[in-house]
C-alpha cells in the first residue's frame, strides 16, 4: 500500500511538473500569438496604404494616358499641317521661279529686240554697200577701177597688215544717212580693215575697195555675247564689253589681240564703251541703267553713275 501511494505521489509530481512546463509553453505561444497579431495589424495597415497608393497611381496613369492620347492626336494634326505647308511652300517657290524665269525671258527679249533691229538694219546696210563702189580722195588722183572676179580672188591672197591706218586718206560715201551713221568711224579709223579687194599703186594707197567678205581674226572674248567694241584714241588698245558684266582691254600686236586687263564691277551686261580723249579713263554703260568710270592706270573703279545717286 505504501508502495502504491509512493508511486501515485511520484506520478502526481511528474504530472504537476509537466503541467508547469506546458503552462510555460502556452504562455510563450500566447506571447508569440500577440506579436503576430500586432504584426498582422501593421501589415494590414500597410496593405491599406498600398491599395490607396495603387488607386492614386491608377488614376494618375489614366490622366497621363488621356494627355498622351491628346498630344498624339495634336502631333498628327500638326504633322499633317506641316506636310501641307511644305507642299504649298514648294508650289509657291516653283511659281516664283516660273514668274522670275518668265520675267527674265521678257527682259531678255526687250533687251535683245533693239539689237535684233540693229542687226537687221546692219544687214540691209551691208547688202546696200556691198553693191556700191567706194572712192577714195587722196593727194594723187586715181580713178576708181572695177576688178574682175579673177583679180579680186588674186588680191584676196595678198598679205595685209590689219589695224594699220592711213591718216592721209579720206573716204567719200554715197548719200545714205543710216549707212554713214553705222560706218563713219569704222572707215575713218580702220580704213585698211574695211577692204578685201584692193589695187595698190606705188604711192601705197588704195584706189579700189569694197566691204569685207571674210573674217581676218576671231576670238572668244567673253562668256556670252559681245555688246560693245571701242578703240582707244591712239588706236593701240581695243576695249570690249559683254553680257558677262566685264570690260576687257586688248593690245593689238601683229594684227592679233592679246588681253591686257579686265575691268570688273558692273552688276549687269555692258552695253556701251567710251574712252576719254587722253585714253587713260574708260566709261561703260550697262543694262542696270548705270555708267561706271574706270582708271586704266590701276584698273580701279572710280565712279558709278546711276539715275538717282552717285557711288564712289
């Protein structure tokens, strides 16, 4: 009996010890549960904040998407307007180019019309003068003689010295005002260059002459048309002006032209040239209604004369 009571007491002690151990474990579990509940509440609060932030971001994204769509639509419309304006600009430029080209053609036609009329009149004058014998009044009288075609062909093979003038001879032309206007200076200053068939006597002057029939010397003087030609007063320098807006000076050496200087500064094609009596200055007119004066010593532009102002 005592043994049974001892065993029971020992069992009670063990159970009591196990109970306390279980109570400690339970208390630890409860504390852990409380901590987890607190952490859970914190996580739930964080989740609520994140949900609210998500809703705000969603709303902001919606607004940005609407703005992006509106900007995209505005970009498309602006791009279409830009393309349309580029096409209109191209058409406008092309129309302006066409207008300028037509204006240039009209201006060229107006500028060339007097020249064409002058060329036609010159052709008529040449046709008239080619049929009229030219007599020369000299110190010794020699009657005008007509050459046969064989004699003319023979005389054309003779060697001439072009640009060699004879001051002692003078020409008398039949009355023809326009013809005299065109050839007076040419025959007075360059008489020898105006004859193709001649019959020379021992006193070295010509008794029979006619208009030139072939070219003695040809030269590409300008980049375009040559509008004006003028000899200096001493007949040693030839000045030419052309549509390339330049005036060129040529020296006459052995019947050939050698370029000496180029006078630049004109804004349009040169139409006329004139030397001063000393031959040291040159005046040239151009299509832009201006006249320019150059000094031949240093080839510098001295004066530019226009309709309304003077530019030095």
